[in-house]
C-alpha cells in the first residue's frame, strides 16, 4: 500500500508539476491570445481605415477621371477651333498673297504710267521749246515785215521826192526796190507762213500732248486710288491675320497649359493608383496576418481543450487515490490536487471566455 501510495504521490507530484507547467503555458497562451486579439482589433481598425482611405482614393480617382475627361473635351474643342482658325488663316494668307501680287502688278503698271508721263512731259517740253522757237521766228518775221513796210513807205516818199531829180536814178532805184521786193518780201512772207504753220502744228501737238497728259494723270489718279484701296485692304488683312495669329498663339498657350495640367493629372492619377496598390497590398498583408492570428487562436483553443482533457484525467486519478487512501497525508494531497484542478478549470474557463 505504501508503494502504491508513493507511486500515487509521485504521480500527483508529476501532475502538479505538469499542472504548474500547464498553468504557465496557459498563462502564456492567454497573454498571447490577448495580444493576438489586440492585434486583430488593430488589424480590423487598420482595415477599416484602409477601406475608408481606399474609398476616398477611389472617389478622388473618379473625380480626377471626370476632370480628365472634361479637360479632354476642352482640349478637343480647342484643337478643333485651332484647326478651323488655321484653315481660315491659310485662306486669308492666300488672299493676302493674291492682293500682294495685284498690288505689285498695280505698282508696276503705275511705274510704267509714270515713266510714260515723264516721257510725255519731256516731249511736251521739247514741243514747248519748238513753239518758243517758232514764236521767236514768227516775231522775227513780223518785225521783218514791219521793217519792210516802213522801208516801202520811205522809198515811196523818196521816190516822190526824187521824181524831179533824176529819172534814171529813180528808175534804177525803182528797179532795185522791185527786185528787193521780189526777193526779200516773199521770203519774209514765206518765213512767216512757215512759222505760222509750225506754230499751228506745234499747238495741235501741244493740245494732243496735254490731252494725253490729262488722260495719263487721270489714269495715274485712278491707279493711286486703286493702290490706296489695295493697301488699305492689305493693312486690314494684315491686322486680321495678326489678330488671328495672336488668337492662335493664345489657343496654343491654352492647349499647352491644358496639356501640362492633363499630364500633371495623369501623374497624380498614376501616383494615386500606385498608392492604392500599396494600400491594397498592405490590406492583403493585414488580412493574411489576421488569418494567421485566427489560426494561432484556433490552435491555442485546441491546445487548451487538450489540456482541459488532461486536467479531467488528473481529477479522475485524484478521486481514485482518495478512495484508496484515507489518511491525513492523502487528504492533504487530495486537497492540493483539487486546488490545482480547480485552478486549471478556471484557467480553461478564462481561456474559453477570451475565445468567446
């Protein structure tokens, strides 16, 4: 009986040691479970935060996409306007080149007309010189005729006075005067007629030349007016072209600005997507850690259940020893064993409460 009692005492001591070890492991398990629960709560909290942040990022991403689509529409509209203005500018540049060609042609025609006018002016100056010479010759002829008339009157007076002096001398003088009248007077008249005819022809040429000059001046005035009109049209088209170029430059600046903003939005969207991927990766890692924690908790619960079964077996052995031995030492051992069993049961209940 003592041998059996010693064996039971040894078993009880071993069970007590095992119970203490089990209590320590259970305490460690409880601490680990509490830590895992705290980590699980933090993981769930972090998961909620990440989910909210994910929703915010998705909302911000959708807003940026809407802004990007709106900017794309604006860029397309501005591009269409720019193409339309480019076509209008090209058309107006072609018209401007045509007007420049017309203006150049008008300037060349105007230069030719001015050259013709200069030539006619030189011809007119020559005709005026010829007219002056003709007038001088006519005046000289007129003076010659007046001198001849005076001489004739003087000769008539001399002839009347000298009739009584020398008949022969009068005859010779008369013959001499007749010969002089025959040779000199017709020559003077002929010279006067030639000068008059030259003057008449010169005056006709002068009238024709003045008429041509007036026509050329009229054409020159018309050409100058046409040149002025074309120049004004050219200035207007240049101003319009400059305005359209300025507008085209403004549109190009707006397009470049919108392109830069679009590029910045694209970069921001790319960064947000990268951040979202990082958040998703962190969320997946957190979920994986949560699953690992749940597995560890499940394993700890299983281990606690196994230890609880061992504690029940220990209670059965203690109860059997109490039936076989009924002495103070056995009572003491049974009390200690019962205390250990109660402590193990409470620990298991605590573990079960934590698991719940």
